[in-house]
């Protein structure tokens, strides 16, 4: 076969070639004939990927991922580098294929730079050594092509703004039973009779194409995008790469294409189902990473942006102040987030909304689109709202934090009409394979939490307490050790507070404790985050309908007689009715609260009781109520949009009502009363509500902290009592994905904490790549204090450690108690390995990087993936599917070589497509053409090769 000779050339030459005499040109005009437009020179492609003419003139300094276009009958090919340097080369008949084989090697090697090494693994279904998930079943709503089945009722609204169908195929929402099978095919069945409506092939997707949609887009929660994002795919690829699965059927029925649409939306009833299915679906996708497919050097890249849209300011006073405005965040050609709708007051609409964006490596810019709405609270879900202006968050803004950055807003005809103010921050983490964190993870489980807290506490500042709290909470919760963590954290902070109080005799312990519960310590922030994470569903079911009712009724609840002299009594009654209804909801659903929260609240109460005088029963209740009401219930009442309890920020009457309700509830929780000099209009609530409910409050606190049995009937149908389906995919796959329960990325958090430990380690370890394995092995032995006699010979142990033997690591962890210095040194080991791997990945890929066996595998993968497209460009299918076009081209070329050359119409069309290519290189433009009297001297002068240091 013809490809076998290309293979021989690749294996023999290893990406290098030297030709005594070729013709070259910056332009190729076929109409001039063979004798015009060409210069002659020797050609060499070096082991470093340089294309050199006449021994010292560097035409292209780096051939990695170059483009190659062929002109078969003319023995001409075009080479175009990533920096757009273009050269046409014409060879002798016998030299064409050796040159082509050499260039094909370089086409599949990547240039220097960490971000240039994007890659992915094929779906798990293509790997016989990996186990997939068992069948997963769920009932949900689908937005997709109409199933054409009479028993399925279709609702066309709300329409999706994300990649609407261009072929006018009917789409809409319908309910179906989803069956995710072991082969990665999602079958959608009619819930009435089990008839197959159609299927969706999840294996065709990349992991970044399974994306939760922000609730603002449809004003509904728990919607998941599942489908191709073409612009995102293009951003990930080089020009010589294709994916043959781009055009493969995505929506099928009985194995045949059912629709040309390449995306669906799935809406789940429950957030827990959404999280389960995000992980389950991603196990079947093409998992993305930074690295090399044929080496073990690969890392997961996490890029998290926090984008806050603060406000807009308009220069144009003619912009209608009655307009209702909102901002859409566009990525990859579609809207993924929306701010609330606000009024254009004083030409200065104000949002201050924060979006948390987890983006793939290729994310380069966002577009902010300012739109007007004809409704003050509801987006137009039928058709597009009018666009007022747009602004771009470009790559130069995304490299460093931006605070109160004003971006110009451009309206019609690109006229600047004002600015939008944003805050932007980026967190980027490079994560190695999970096996590299096993020892650190085990040590985190074994170390005394108090040692960690002594290390972290001095580092806490107002600006980082949220991040540190989240990091430690995620690590311990993912290890199912959150209760042990909170127990130690409570003891540590209460003892620290007690010690500080004893030094300052003027400050009572009670005052100190009240300061702790209302301040922002590691304990208060961690427990607050935990409460919201665990209790989000409870908040939605407890408060969602209640807040919607207040918004719909829009009753005035301000009982101030000075403001409302004639209606204040009616307003008072409105307020009393609302607080009674809310308290009844809270009091009668105590048994619906997640047991995890009750456990921590009970622990907190007990810890505080042991920290105060035995006769002091109020301070423990203050502690308990501060977390239940001040940090859990009342924030959700005051700002329901932040807790996904409403679609927009509450304003006017509704906002005032919610503030009054939260104030009354907090007063009840504090077991206090309204004072005549402070809240005279609320005095009547002391008798009408607070006194009546004070005993119920104490009973409620006893129930939720485990002091008394709770026999209250459960009302809210919480999912925390429901069983979770198991995911049985191989650990190698599941370890690359967040945990299902709360989408905690355990190894991301361990990588972050290792960096924190290492940056504060006075004994940082610096390891050169050439000595990395031996240094790391020595460190593991030294930090655990092992001797040769502990497990046998030291060399034997080093070998096992280098092989990542989990059983030995576990034996070491069990044998030796872990202290903070041990943990710091292990963190430095992790960081040293991370930096070494980053450096290895960043290096320019060269043929010399391969062993004999891996280079053979590399060459085989090249020839399997290579194709000649309709423009005669050599491209490579990322899925490695051979369509036979390269073999056909080579056979046709050899047949043409044995017969007189025919210049067909087809050939002329192909040549004209690539005809005159102008380079952007200044040096190249300085040579007017290759027909100069003495091109070789000019050529040498301009391209004199420099030594490489």
C-alpha cells in the first residue's frame, strides 16, 4: 500500500529530511508555467522543526502544526506555519513523498506553550479497559425536535435563545423518560407507553459541552445544555485538525439520523437530579485536558472567572428613562447568563450581579449585550428583545483582576453611547492525575485538624476568608469528614476566644461569643456555606411559594401611622398575617430540615454550653439562633434572588415587606422585644406575636438541635431521604469529574491547598526534572521518618513509591502519625511535580521526545487519521477515522507520474484557490520576487541563521 512507504519514510527519517535541489517561491502562479516564479535551493528540515534553504537561511523556524496543501500533478506543495509564514515547494518526483512524510510528522507535533497542548480522550465506550455506568433512569422535560408521536404533548414556549434551529424544524418542550445506557446513548421514551421517541448520542460530545444553564436564561432552574458548541470546538482546534464526529448524527432513532439539530436541553425537577446527571453524562463524553495523548504528562485545567456586572452609565440623555434594561453575557454565539431587569433611572441602571463562570481552556472573551424589556420583571421568551448596545471583555482584560473597569458600550453604527462597569477575577488551577494527590489526601485525613487550623488562622484576612473556608469545607466534605472538621473547628475557635478573653479581663466571655457568631471567622463562614449548600432545597420549598405570594399580592405592610395615617391598621394586619404564616411554615417543618444541619447545630449548642457558665442558658441559644436565622433563613428572605427563590431583585413595596418580615423574625430569634424609642409602630407585635411564639421558638430550637424528639409530620418531600443511583464508571474517569452530591471538585481543592501550604513552607523543595523521581521518592521516605529496616530495602521502597503503590502508601500513613511539617513537605512534593509537569508540557514537541515504541504508535496514529480534503489540504481526524482519501491521493499521484501530465479543469480550480498567498512577514515582503538576478545572495542575507542558545 502507498501509505506503507510514507510510514517507512517517517520511521527512517524521524521528521528530518535533506534534499539537494528543490524549487521554492512565496507565490505560485500556475499560468506562468514551470520556468517562472521559482528559485532553486537545497532544503533541510532539522530535528527541531526548522525549514532551512541553502544551509543557513531559516524560512520557517517552527513547523509544528503547520498546514500542508498539495498540488499532485505538479509535485508542488504549500507549507504554512502557525505564524502565517508561507512557502511553496516543488520537488523532484522521487523526493515528493519523503518531504510529505516529514511534514506530516511536524503537522502532528505541537508548538511551545502550555495552552497550545489542548487534547482529549475518546469517550469511555471506546476503551475496553474502562468500566462504564450502569443504566440510569430519570423523568424530565426535554427541549428538542418534535418527536412526531401523538401521545406526546409539545409546548413550543419558552423558545431557546441558545442555537435555535436554522432548518425551521419544529422544536419544543415535552416530558419523557430518559434511559442513559452503558453505551452512552440516551434513549427518550414516552412516559405513557414506553415508546422510543428518539435517542441522543452523548459520546459525540466534549465534556465542556455538558453545561448547566443559569436560571436567568429561562427564569427556571435545573436546566442542562447537552449538545455541540461549534465555536467552542473551533477555538480548541488547529487549522489542520477536524473531528469526523462533528457531522455525525447526534439525534437518532433506531440507529438512523432523526434530526440535523445537534443540541437538546434537559430540565430536571430537582437540583439533586441535575447534579447526578451532569456527572453521569460527562462520564461518556470526550474528557478534555492539557498534555500529550501519547505520554503520561497531562493535566486538567480549571479556569474560573468571577464576573460582576455593576452598572451602566449613558452619555446619551435621549435614552428613555422608562426603559427596563438587562445585560446578557454571550459566549460562543449564545446567551448563558442574564442580569435582573432594572429601570433606567438617571441614565444609570444598577445591577451589581455576580456570575461564576467555569470555562474551558479556549475561553478568550465575553460579550455583554445590553437589551431593553417591555416588562419590568419577565424576559421575552417568545422573541428577541431589542438590543441597545454591546461591550466586549477581551483577552487583555482577562489576564489580571479588573476592579470597577469601565468598558465602552457601542450602539448602532458602532457609536459609543456610554459604559458598563464590571469587576473581573480569574482563578486558574492546573491539576495532575488523581494518583498524584493520594498521599496528600491521606495525610489530610490523618492530620490533627487543629494543626491545620493553627496554620490557616494567621493567614485569614477579610478578602480571603470566603476562599479559605470554601477550600477546607470542600476537602473535608468530599472525604465525608465534615462533622469531624466542624467539631474541631468549633472547639478551636471557642478555646481561642476564651483565651483572648482571659487576657482582656474587661471583655466578658458572652460578649466575645456574640462577636464570634455575628462576625466573619473561619467557623462562621464555613458553617454558613455548609448550611446553604445542604439546606438550599429546604429554603426553596419553605420560602419559594411564600415569597412568590408576597410579590403577587404586593400588599403594603408598613404600619407607620405618620406615613399612612388612614391605612396603617390594615398594613399592620398584613404584616402580622405574613409573619404568622411564615413562622407556622418554619415551626411545622422542623422535621424536614436535613439531618446534617441538625447535627452541626446540636454540636454547636453543646460546644458553647461547655464554654460558658453552667447557669448561662441564653448564650448557647444565641449561638444556635444566629446560625439558623441570621445566617440561613433571614438572608434568603431579604435577598431571595441570590438564593434562586425569585427571578428578579425585589423592589419597592415587596422589598420593604420582606425587610420587615426578616426584622420581626430576627427579633423573635433573639428573644427580645421592639422598643418604644426605636420601633414604635411595631410595638404591638410584642404582644400579638413575639410573646405568643417565644415558647414555640425554644421548642423549635430544642428539636433542631437534638435536645427533644421531633414528631412533626414531614411536609416538604425533601430529596435528602431518597436513595441515589450509583455510578459504576471506572475511578480513572470519575476522579476527573466533580462529586455528584454538590459538584465538589476534590482534586482541585487539594491542588489549591497544596499551593497554599507550599507557599508558606520555609523549606520549599526545588527539584530539577532530571532528578525528579529520585528526589520525590527520597522526600516521601524522609518526611515520614522511615528507615531501611521498616519495610525492607530502601531501594525497594523507592521503586514502589515511584510506581504509585497505593497499598504501601496506606501502610506508611497508618504507621506514622502526621504533623503539619509532614503535610507541608508533601505539599511541596506535589507542587514540585506540578511545576515539573507544567514545564514538560510547555516544551516544544519534537520527534526526539518519543521512544522507539511510542514513535511507532505516533506514526500509526498519523497515518490512520490523515485525510486529503476537498482543497487538497492534508488534515487529521481527531477521532482517528481513516476515510481512505490519503491512500487514494497517493495512488492517483503515482499513476499520474507514469503517464503524461494532464492539466484538468479540476486542477486549475484547486490551484486558483491557493494561488497568490501574501505573507505578513516583514522580511518576506522585502523580497519582491524570486526572479531577482541573484536571489541566493539576497536570500542568505535576510534569513541568516542564528545560533540557538
